[in-house]
């Protein structure tokens, strides 16, 4: 069955991502963003459920920079203290893997629940 | 408010501050400005949230090398991958070990104070003088073993082995 086709090789040891990290990556998926814009975007995407502090955000950004999932994005005339970040190709790939994993899980859960109900 | 944040940023390692302190201060200033018109209670809540975030973030950065090393050396449930999460059974084991140690000391004191002298082996002598060299030797051996273990982990980290988990089989 297609639902069981996802091989273990496709699932990195870093998955599943925590919700804050997933939301930070989703925030950067569309366009480069600086710190405050990421904070607000995460809050908006989660309907106010996930409110990151600055310390938490930069802890996550530091770790994502370390593993090359994101990179600093140099803008023209960037004011000091407003550094933007964007996804790297590797970060985008891993984000897509996480989305695929979640899709797989959702489809499987839907199927199992439907089978049980019928 | 910003003064508090600036002071708390000093808790971070110097290298981290060099990379991120200006950006973080900029974001914290934006957070303050955007919430300037809110009620005092809301502003205090934000101050507490940001302060707690800075303190926990600084602790995490300070102990990040230790946490990562523990994660690499983790066995089964004794993992510390997500920070300092001991299994609850650790407290029970530690209490049992402490109780055993106290009982052993009390028993030793009772034996030492006993007037009974065994004719075959003679009176019991204090063991402090004979115990000290083995303790030093014991500590030295484990210190060396610990250093060798640390060197191996450090060499593995330097070789980039710890990054293999992030590669996911795809070229960069």
C-alpha cells in the first residue's frame, strides 16, 4: 500500500521537528525574514498559540545556522541589528521531508479512523 | 526594560553575544515598542517571558557542548538530548545510594568503637591511612579514562561524524 511506502532512509534522525522550529522554517519558506518578522509570523501562523521569546527564537536560529538549514541573507542597506535569514536548499529539502512525513501520518490516521468507523 | 535585557545578554557566551547580541537587542526593542500601549500587566508578562527566554537560552548555550556530548553518549532512557531531563528513577537510586553510604559509615563507626578484640586477627585498626592511596589511584584512573573518552568524542566531533544525522543521504 502506498501509505506504507515511505522508507526509513527518507526520514532523517532530526525529524520530527518541534513545532516552534517547524513554524520558523515555514516562516522562512516564502521569503527571507528578520528576527521580529519571524516572531510575529510564527504567532500569526499558530493563531497566537505559539509565542516565541527572543531568546528561544535566536537559540533555534543559531542551531539551524549550525546545521546549514538556514543562512544569513544580505540585503542592500540593511540597518544594523536587522539581519534577515532564509532557507538553504538543504533546509528546504528537510522541510519538505517533514511535510511529507506529516502528510503520510495524516493520511494513515484518516484511513485507520475511517476503517474503525466502518 | 532594555537595560534588563542587556544585562541578561551578558549571561550568554562571548562568541554568541558577538554574533547575535545586536540583533537580539533590536528585536527586543521592537517587541517593547509594539507593546508600549498595552496595559502594565501585559507588559510585565512580556518582560517576564523575554527575561525567562534569555536566561534559559543563555543556559542552553553555556551547556550546549555538554548536552550534545551527553546526547552522543546517551544509552536508552538515560538520554539528555532535550536538556536536563533525568528519569525520575534517578532520584530514587541516588537516595538509595546515599542511604547505603550513611548506613555503611554508621556500621564502620560501630565496629571501630567495639571493645571486642578477635584473638586471631587482633584489634581492628583504623583504615584511613590504607584507604587514601587507593582512592587517589581510583580517581586518577577514572580521570584518565574520562579524558580519553572526551578526546575520542572531541575527535569524532572534529571529524564531522556528529553531522551525519543531518545529511539524510542527500548531497548538499
